C-alpha cells in the first residue's frame, strides 16, 4: 500500500515516525459522460472567465471569494508560513473511552505504519498501551491543507486512525424527529424485540454490494454483445403501514423462514384486544355450559338412585305384606280347627 503522508506521532516526549496509508478503498463503478449520438467523450476544460482561454493546472491558484464577490488570492507560501504545529505531526491530546466518540463524527480511516526500524519500539509501546487501557487516543493532524481531528485505536496489531469531524461540524437534529406525539404499545415493542432476536447477528465479511455486482454483470453482457435479462423488481418500499402489529408479525415469520426456522411456531404470537375479549366470552360461555351439564347430570344420577331405592322398598313392602297375609291365614285355620273340635265335643256330651 502506498503512503499518502509521512510524519510522526507525538506521544508526550515520545516521537514515533510513521507513514499514513489509506485503510479503505472505493469500489463503486464510475462512468464517463459521452455524446449520445456518436459516443464521443465529453470532457471538462478549465477556462478563464475573463479571456476565455483554457488554462493548465500550473496556472491555477487559490483565492477566497468575499461576500461581495471579490477574489482574495492565497498562495501556498502564505499557508506554509502559518503556525501549524500539526503540519507533520499527529499530536495526541487525550485518551478517552471509545464510546465517548460520537459515530456521527467518523470520517475516513487510515493505517499508521512504523516508518523505519527505530520506530518499531515506540510504535509497539503505544499500541500495547492502547490495548491495555481499552481507550482510544484523540489527536490533531494536518492533511490536504487543513488541520483535522483524529481517533487512534488498535486493529489487530496495527494502529489505525479515523478522521473525525470537528464537533461544530455536526448539525443538531432540529426538526428531524416526528412532530406528532406517537404512543408505542408494549405488544409492538415485544414484536420488535422478537424481530431483532430473530434477525440476530451477521458475519460482516458476508455483506457485499449487490448493486455493484449487477452493474458489472450488465457491463460484461453488453461488452460481449449480449442483451442482459431484465432483473426482477423487488417490492416497493415506503408504503403506508395499516397494521403495524401485522407487519411486525409477518417480518418475524419471514426472518425465521430465511433462517430455516419455518417449522417452528412464532415466538411473537400476539392476541389482539378484540380477539382476547371474544375468547374470554367464549370461555365464560363454555364454563357456564359445563356447569349446567354437570348440574343437569347430577339430578339424573340422583334420581336414578332414588328410583332404585324406591323400587327395592316396594319389593320389600310386597314381601312383608305377603308374609303378614300368610300369617293371618294360618291363624284363621288354627282358630277354625279349635272351634270345630269344641263343637264336636259338645255334640258328644249331648248325645250321651
């Protein structure tokens, strides 16, 4: 990797010679402007407004345009004479926790490479100190004609520097938040949490630019004389959400299907208030119906027992009545015999 700036890190009284190397690169596909009729290249020429003549880069200087349109020339010599202590130095001004840096301030990223053998020891010292403290270093440096703010941190075994915007370059988010008061229900938050858990984490290395790949395929097809097939259009976003709960439920289901969990039931099943009332009424009705059945079945069983007991009572009464009738008949026979024997005896006495 080619260095774009040479200087040193100022770490108290320690000076670490370093080279600045771009840590990022732009993979976006750039296009040229052409004349549609004949395919000729359209170029921009730098022309002086006063004489209309095209000028070269060597003839172009800097100037500040005043409010009334007056141009105030500023030369490189003027700028080089300004007191800029960070012209060739990355000056560390503080060590702070990483979460003290607002991500909105993040700008370009660079790798800091030790410049030469003597720089290896102090470079390693600063790297290990940052690792052990679990902090980042705030620094000031000058690059491309202006002083900038930076953050130094450790990436693997390399010190990386992120360019930061100055605090006054971050605009306040006034008028950006929704103006109307919006109430979010607990059920909606529960579904949002379920969706976040379902999506889970991602391997950052697996993410790539689908659009750039599609453009590359388009260019390859046109270069080989083929007519590219039209791509399927995705679902249009930005529609009005009618039922937020339903949309969240569908999102959870779709995320689970994408992760191969379509066989499992959704963790975030939500019963709407109307459904809850209806099911409660049904439960009450079914409960009262069950109680009625039980109360209805109880008398039947009781009645059956009563009828059984009454039937057995009647049979017992019949047996008792039969026994008493038999006793009475036997008693009559005995009485008749006694009466007959008495009358016979009296007759014998009379004849004698």
